[in-house]
C-alpha cells in the first residue's frame, strides 16, 4: 500500500510533552510533571498507515494530538510535507490544517447534537472561510455518499444515527477539507465487531481513493495489524519498538511487544495456550522508573536496564528497538501455533 | 451434559417498559450450565447478554425491567419464585457476580477490607476477626501483594486491575457454586486482562465452580469457555462446544461475527463484514431477526421464528438452513 517517495509526509523528531502538575490555589507552583510523551521520533510516508499501539496512559493519543498541534509540545519537531508546523503562525496553521484532520473515538460525544449532519460535515470548511450555499450542500451530499450514507441524511441530526453511522459522519467531516493526512484516534474502538469491520474497510477504501496517510492509534493489536503498513509500540511515553507490520508481529524484538502479543486472547480455541504473564501494573507516568521504563515488569531486566535508558537501535533495516538486550533476546512470536 | 445442570434457564423473557411501549430485551432464552463448567455468552451491544445475567441475579432495575416469563432453576429451585430475602441470601453465597466496571463497583468511602468482610459476615455466622482473616486470605488468593496491608486501602489507592482482583475476591469469598462474570476484563488493558483471565481460570479449577462469562470478545471466549452461546437481538442464535462453534459455525451470524474479527495470525486483504446494523428492539423484523442482514436468507426466513435445531450432540442453531452444512 505504501508508495515509495523521498520526503515523508510526516516527520516527527524528539517530540516531548510534559504536563505540569500544580498545587496551590492563588499561587500555582509546579510540584511534578506527567511525562506523557518523551522523546518520540517517527515518520509516515505518503499513502502509508502507521499504527500506534499501547495500553492506556502510554501517550499514544497525546502523540496524535501533538502532531496536529492541537496541544503544544514541550519540545521537539513536527514537519508535514517538509514544513515545520510548530513554528507556523496561527494563519499559516489554519492553512496547514486543511491537510491534516482527525477522527475521534467516541461517535457519541464528538458530534454536536444541535447541528445537522450538513453543518457538522461542512464545519471545517466554514472555519476556513467558506460560505453556506447550494454548492456547499451538494458537497455535503457527495461526502455522505463517499462514506456510505444516503445523501438525504444531510438534514438529520446525530441522534438519528447508530454508532457506526455516526463514525461515518465523523469521517466525512474529516474528509471535507480534502486532507492528505488523517489521525484516527481509536476510531473503531467503540464499535461492535461487525460494524467495526465495515468502518475499517471504509477507511482502507478512502485511503486508496484519496491517497491518504493515516496515523492509526489503537489499543487493539489485531485491528492495527490489519490496517497498518508499519507499527510503533508505545510504553509510558516512549516508543519501544517500531517496524513494518510483518516483522513486528512475526518477530517482535522488544520484551514488551512480545508480552503484549502474548496477552491477546486469540479467537481460535486451538491456540489456547499458557500465557507468558506480565506481572504488575504500568507504573505512573509522574514517576517513571529510572533507566528503561519497562524494567519493573521485564523478565530480562538487568542492572544496566535499571540505571541507563536504552537508546533506539536499528536492529534490522527499518526495525528500531529501544532495548539494551536486543541482541540476546530471541525474536520469537508468541502467536505462532504451538505443538 | 451432566444429568443435573447447576443452572437451567428455561424460556426466559425479560421486558422493559418504555415511553414507546414495552420492549423485549431477552426473548425466550434457554440454556444450561453444568457444575464446574464455563459457559460463554457472546454478542454485540444490545443483544441482551447483560440483561440475561441481571435477570438471573434478580438485579434488574425494576421498574422499568421485569421478567415476563420463564424459569431460572438453580440447583433445582426456581430463583424467580424465591422470596426477596432468600434471593438476597443466595446472591453472594451460592452465586457470585463480577461486573465490568472495577472503578464504579466498589464503594469509594469504605476500605476494601470493610467491603470484603461485609460480604462474608452477611452470609456466614463469623466474627469480625475471623472475617478479616478470611478477607486477607482471599486477597492473597487473587494475587494482591502484601494483603495484610492492602486490606485497609481504599479503592482509589488501587489500579484498575487490582480493583478487579478485589471484586473477584469479594465474589468468591463465600465459595459460590456459580460465578456470573459480566465483561470482567473489558475495561482493562490487554496485559492486565490476561492476568485476570488466568486468575479466574486457576480459581475456577481450584474451587470447582461454574462460570457464566459474558463478553463481546471472541478471543476471550476461545481462550476461556467450554461452551458458548451466541446471542443476537435478544435470542440465542447458536450454542455449542467452543471448538465446534469456532471450527464449524452453522448460524450465519456466528460465521459473520468470526470472519469480521481481524485475525492476529493469518492475513486477509479485506475484512468480511455483516452488512447493516443491529435491529432496533422497537422494530424487530418478523421471523428470523438476523434475516435482513443475512447472506443466506430465503423467503421462509421472514415467515416465522426459526426453530432451534440440534445439528450435532450439544450443538444447537436457530436457523432454518442450519442443516445445509456449515455456512461459509
């Protein structure tokens, strides 16, 4: 699916977001920081889908918002088609935003219940200065058709639609300004499986038709595997492993990725197996462990892991792993059928 | 299965009164659970799986909910005919339950010790010190580190996974014969989900209890259940041993559900989908409720409710074309 090209559509370097924790009512003072995203780098090529996976609180949604500059990063660099978005003025930003859109998780709270479907879908264009008129209505009808809804639905309100249909409306809204890059933030997570499959297929069709690039953020590794070209795994604000989909699922190198894959219940009773248990919980992002952030739960952790942060190493072409012991940990997939 | 099922639900019908009239959330549902067996109930939102569990526990919000018909036989006694006081005695001692939301199922103003010992002391004549000792044992059993200290924690001091462990400790503190687990791992992250499922499996073997696990996740069913009932729009579409349901689903809905689940092992270019959406309970189709979305629909499907047929020993499907072989 990925088209070869020289400049990536999106390049993210050393992106960091720390949220301050303040105390005091009149005089706020900083008492700590949540290190939500810490020194994250990746790129997305034209027409490519990068899957971003991780458990709750790992910083994947914050990353999605940072690359659209919906929240301001603490430091780092985000370039879209070679243009640095973090140094852009508000006017330039508005122009750039035509090219980058987002689809949210919750199809119930992300649509304004007081607006008609037409108003919702065209809102991004009105923000850009377009004026309502018959031409715009035609456009809304066309967009509804594109996402598989009836054009006559433009006059309806969100409550008249099911979850899957609402998600289609959210997608139509994202497509309205003809973006090249769309962040899908858990876009199918709230949907039932039969409807989820419809939306996943729709996203793939639209990608082909409009040559879109996706940052597909999700916690469901099976969906991510299906839709992505490459996958990045996050843990406590860091990307621990990044590779093309085939090698990440067939030969994961980072112990966290291995544990994550081993934890998924597989819908095949014949693959029922003793799981490699990952003990304990995710530590707090306010006080992440020193050294490698995974060391408190890692079966391979040594003293080195407890003191020094592992650098991101390219273990194989395009396969980046942040683990001190990547050379010695066997790259086994926990998903291979046993016996 | 066994000669005497532990739980036998017969023709259960649960309705809800609404402004637009009465809707039937669970319509003529029957199934058995043998002692020590794990039955999975799987379905999408609105299929009636949670309402089935609440009906069994007598925990339906009344009104608007009401069991309008059927029997729920537990150890041969009809739970629907029990007086409230006896039902209350039954809940928590013979039948335990855990819910989806570990964040909201615990009372935030009491310590977890208070909440566990309350359960024990309601059901057994036992002193405060002995109940506390049992509470600590239970916390240890569910894998809570340093239980002597943790028993005095408040729920907000625990993570989601730990809270679900506490819920399990409470549900199992009186050694129930049956545990109803309604989406017990849905709110949890995948690594924590694996821990909780392992724990439930170990405790189930150790204590020999039966479990009814309700989930929307086919993966959880495949790893955890012995038998599975697939629900659609208030009815059971298919029921059978877990191996058969996954290998040879006969109901088109089960087949559709399985093929629209993205696969971690294999690779398909495109997901198979089930067209359309779940029907509204206000405007249910006549005949088979899946017919409007079904690729194998024939005219007879819309004529009347499809009878449940036994395809193979213990394998039932409510589809008139079930005997034509496994649906693709």
